């Protein structure tokens, strides 16, 4: 008789929690994470079986049309999170703390995190950075709020980086990222996003941590993957980095559908008698 532990059937988990993600890492079951910003899409993603829904500050780009994530406010994030939380039955909902709501000091960060949890009903928050935010992570976690970290390319620091190129190619930055990942784990983070770093480095960090890593542009060696849903479904047409795989081309599908609708309106074939009262 085998003494190997049974691999958890993730599809049967009625509600994904931070403990679920830890069990998935330990069992070698990859974690599937996508972004969500509204009720309708979150409902679909949740029912499809997505493990984690990230209410990302990427809403600034794909929902509001901004060049960066920086314009998002805490009120914006709480609104989007409220919409998503209302839609879900199973997924773990993680909400980005936006730029300017946690960098000042740990007290301000805790207030921001508490607002997200109380007003939106979120399950966890995410923030960017390594050593400079360790005290903040500790303070939020001590208050009973789960925190997901984010290392590598951190979009809120894009003006500091000056580029969206791959991070941590050089040894100094790679070593710093390894140290930061450990510090975030020690501070109490339940998972860490690794964005746009070399696959070998991401695999090393993943092996060195007891908490899950979620990759985006960081290779297949992470414990899970995340994509912006609009990118994965082909809704964005002007953004196509190599780490994005299109699982649909919905921009084309929607365009065709709208053109068919316009044609039917012009031809007065819509609405038909069956579609009228």
C-alpha cells in the first residue's frame, strides 16, 4: 500500500484559502491565478475554477486606459474589489494596495489594508517591494490580514526602473531578490508574485521558500502562474509581451458580433417579431 499523500483534488475545494495554496505547493499542484475587476467577469472566472482572483491595480491600464498603475486610488481598488467579491463562491480574492497607500509608513499601510478587508470583504492584500516593506508586512500580518508579496518587475516603481525590461539579470540584483523573498516569507507573507525575472532565478527562489510563488513572465518553475485576464483572452490588442499566451481572441469575436448587430439594426432585421412585445 502506498504511503504517499494523496494529491488534493483542487476542483473539490469549496473555498480556496491561503492554507489551500500552501497545501497545493506542498503537493506540487500548480496554482492558477487571474485578474478580475468586475462582477460579470469574476463570476465567469470563479465558476471556471480559477484558484485566485487578483483585483489588480492593472485596472488602471485595462479598465481606465492609463499608461501606468500609479493613478489608482484606494477608493478605486475598494470599488473594484467589492464588485469581484460579490461574484465569487470559491476563489481566493487578493487585492492590490495601490501606489501611495502603504509606502509612507506601516501605520498608513495597516489602515489601507483594513479598509480593503472591511469595505470590500477581500480575503488578502498584495503589495510590492522587498526589504523596505518588511516592517509593513509584519504589521499588517500581525493584525490578522494575509499579505501576498511582489518582487522583480514592480509596476508601481516603473518610473524608478525607467523600463519594463526583465529584472534581476545581473548577479547583484538577483542576490538582492533572493534575500528579499526570504525576508517577505519571514515577515509572514503567504505567497510571493515573481514578475519578469529569469526562469532559472525564479525556480531557485521557489525551491528556497516554503510559501508559494506565483510567476508572471518568470518561467514554469514557479508554484503557480498569473496573467491579466484581458491579455489572456485577447481583449487587449496593443500589448503582447512574450510571457502572454492568448487563450482566445475575444477582441476579434466582439468586433464581429458588434458589426453583425449594427448590420441587423441598419437592415431593420433586429428586433424581429419574436423579439418584440
